């Protein structure tokens, strides 16, 4: 089974935030995208098991960052 995790930049807190509609309980943050992905990779199998969800064969990371540009 493939699961999707979305990573979005929070400019006010200056951190990346992870959330997933597919995996119950995935809510994490980090100042680094790479560190956040690594944390998620280790947490997902345990969360899936705790929630009686099918094991992950793949995780798709969707990364979004919007920056406001002043004129």
C-alpha cells in the first residue's frame, strides 16, 4: 500500500509541518525537510500497526512551500 504525507512550510513558526489524510496520527514538525522525512519514515510503520492499517510499501512525500513576494 502507498501512503501520502504532505509537508508544508509554516513561515510564522519557521518549521516544516507534516500531515497525512492516509495515516492516522501523522503530525510532526521540523526545521529541516530531510530530518522530517527521516522521522516520518521511522514513525509510519508503528503508527500503521497501532491503527490496524495495512503496512506501507511506499510513502509519497508532497512538499509545498509558498513565499510571499513584496512589490
